[in-house]
């Protein structure tokens, strides 16, 4: 390797490592604010909290690394241009592409390392975080309940308030109030108890809440005339046991938690296998449901062929005789007597209502399954997109630094943050749209990278040709041509 290549690569690595460390600290502190309610004031050891953020670092690398590559490339080549080092290189016959060659080889290697990281390290860290949070909740069940405020448990459709927690693991409660809700978020039961105790098992996701010396109030559905009186049932108890599901605290969707592995916890081989199996299962469910619905409605039943020209006259139960079937083209109900027509219409209406209700319920279920399938496709392509994004963002930052000719943490930092925000928010919007099925998941994973690709090509061409970031000369000349020219009033003598 030439001395110049070593010099350029060493400067780039210095900026890359220093930028990565600074950005990682910033994102870690941002994560602390997100999880401070779950970790602060819960009596956890600093070792456990340190493990949590250590396992969180690989996930943050997915956000930090593209920004680091963009910022370090702008800083490196901006410093070269600001101190006229590029001018000296070009005077010696070294082009921009030749100066970037050593770093390009390094970035290709970094892309391979990033792909391995996304395929192996990040899924393993996601599993560690999941099990750690679950074990924290089992070790200290009261961690999911705060003092003095109502703590929501959406998976159990309830919220809990306690005045005080005490005991070695804060598992003893004082003055407990529980509101249980219906699926429509309406309170139907209130439980009050003077004391309570939380119990858990290491082999279960269920917290057992034992209440002592309390009362239970529950709404009772009465007749129409009694509804205005708001009847309710009241009961006193000495001991009352409830079970609380921990899945809400784990913050994991139940549909994705069958074997405690979400799409973020899987590598490419597992994702590819699960994508095929999930798709086959969705097709099987839709086919089975459509077949059952068709049989239930009596639709698409094969009928024997009949020659209608042989028997045009027909005697019906109501005693009427018709020469042809044209009278039935408006309504088939006309073939029944009048006293049966109302029954037929009501039966058809009820059957249609039942089928529509079944279809709506199945639609919600299938939408969740389709979203689960799209999440797997998105996660698969994001592993490839992350590796390529580092290479493409380098080709955006390096020529941009050569064009703006500024080093340091001033203007390069501002430009890098603006470009990264564009890249990041495009990725977030595309990811959300793809999860809902508005765009294909593959496009959702690659959209932000594909947007940056033409920008990198344009900036590289302009930096190679020693052009500025923007050329307003042609635009100004165009508008000047639109203005009327002033006549020369000077006369020759």
C-alpha cells in the first residue's frame, strides 16, 4: 500500500472511530430516557442495568453506523479540500477516485462485516434483551406496578393502583384498587383490597396477585326497564386470587411470540424459512375459510343440467301456473306463497348478516397475519439494505466533503445530520407503510438507500469535475434572456 493510501485511510479511520463512539454515547443516553420508567427506582442492580444497555448497543448500531460513515467521510475529505491537499494530489496526477480507492476497499469490507453483524449479532442481542426483561419482571413482579398511579395492563384489560409497595422485592401491596375493562374499554368491575401480594414463577409468564380483605363491585346487565337504575353486584372477600399476563410488560406481540422469537430475533435462513411457512399457512386459512363460507351459504353447488325447452309450464305450491320463468327475473321470492315470503326474507337477511360478521372477524385476523408476514420480509431485506447503505452513504459524504471544502465539526456536522435525517425518516415512513401493506416490504427496506444512490452518483460526478455543489450560472443566464435588452442610446458622431 502506498504512503498516500495509508495516510488517507488512517485519517478516515480516526474520524470513523471517534464519530462512532460519540454517536453511540448520544444514542445510549437517548435510550436511557426511553426506558427510564422501566428501570429507574425499581431496586435493580447496576450490573443488570448495564447488561440491558450493553445488549441494546447492537440494535443502536443499526442507526449509528450509517450516520457515522456519512459524517466521517465528510470530515475526512472536507479537511483534505480545506487544506489544499486535494489540490496537491490533483497536481501530482491523482484523481478523486484514485484517492478514494483505499477507503472504497475498506468500505466494501465494512459492508460485509455490517451484514454479518445484522444477521448474527443483532438477532442474538434482541433475544438477550427479551429474556432479560422477562426475567427482571419475574425476579421483581412489582416492577410492572408503580406507586400512586394507575398502571395499565392492556393484555389483561385492566389497570392497578397501589398506595405503597414494601417487602424484599416490593411484592407486598397496600390499598389496592383494580379496574377491569371490557374489550370496548368500559369499566365493568372494580376491586378494592387493603393488602395484596404478588407471586411469580420462573417457568411462567403469569403473575399471581393475591388480595386480602376487600370488596368487589360489578355491573349487572338488567332488562330494558332496569337499565336506567344501573344495577350492580357487591361482594366482600377475605382472599381473592387474580392472574396477570406478563406479555404486555415484555412489549412483545402475542401473535409473534409463539416460540419467543420475533422477526428481529431471526437470521436470514430462519426468516426465509418462516416467510414461506407463514405464506402457506395464510393461503391455507383463506382457502379453508372461503370453502366453509361457500358451503354455509349454499353457493357454487353444482346442479344437474336441465333442458328448459321441454317443460315450460310448471305447477307451483301456491297453485299458480306460469308459461315461462320470466316472472322470476325480478325476485325469486315470488315462487313462494305470500305468507312464506316474509320468513324467506328474514332468513336470508340473518344468513347474510352472520356471513358478513364472520368475514369481518376473519378479515381482522388475516390482516394481523399478513402484517406478521410483511414484517418478516421487511426484516430480511433490511439486513442487506444496511450493508449497502454504508457504502452508498460513503459515496454521498466523500464527494460532498470535497465540494464544500470544510473540515471540523461545524458545517460538515450540520450537512451530515440533515442528510441522515432525510435518510432516516424516509426509512421510517417506508417501513411503517410497508407493515400496513401500502407498499411492498422490499421497497420499504430499500427506499431510503435507493434515494441516496442517485445523490451519490451526482455528487461524485460534480466532485470529479471540480464543480460546486450547485451551479446557478445557467439559471441566471436563462432568466436574463427572458428580460428585454436595453437599447444603447449613445449615438456616434
